């Protein structure tokens, strides 16, 4: 049991470290990961996949080219967020508020959208559409 907990802590710690190390503004990433409150934050090119951001407030945040692959964004507030060219492949956006978010050129292949449907935006043309 102790080994399992230690491995889980190491995985979470290493995931958070990578996110902090690769972000333009590590303080904003740290704030997001500790409080899940980061409106208007600078998260340019942050590595946030596969982080649990369920219910996070990212309204107005700049997530340009951020890696949110397989991130848990259920019930997140992404109102007016810049997700231009963000990698959201396999992310779960169930119940998220994406009103006014810029998803231009975002890769949403396999992402679960707020309404519960699976996106094919960004998927290769020959991929099966489940």
C-alpha cells in the first residue's frame, strides 16, 4: 500500500513539475494546480495534460498552444479563454462553459465536448468516427 501511495505521489509531482517547467509563467501554473483558480492567467504553451482541472476557473486565460491532452476539464469555466492551437485530444470537457473561447485550430480529436458528444475536430480524415 505504501509503495502505491509513493508511486502516485511521484507521478503527480512529476506531472506538476513538467507543467511548471514548460510554461511561460510557472507561477500561474502553480496557482492553477494548487487552487484551480486562474482567471486571466498566462498559460502559454503550458503542459497541463493529463492534469485534473475539474471545475477550474480559467476564464480569460491564455492557453495558446497549451498541452491539455487527456486533461479533466469537466465543469471548468473557460469563458473567453484563448485555446488557439491548444492540444485537447482526449480531454473531457463535459459540462464545461466554453462560451466565447477561441478554439481556432485547436485539436479536439476524441475530446468529450460540454454537451457530451465526442469531437472529431483535428482527427486524421481516415480515423474512425465513434
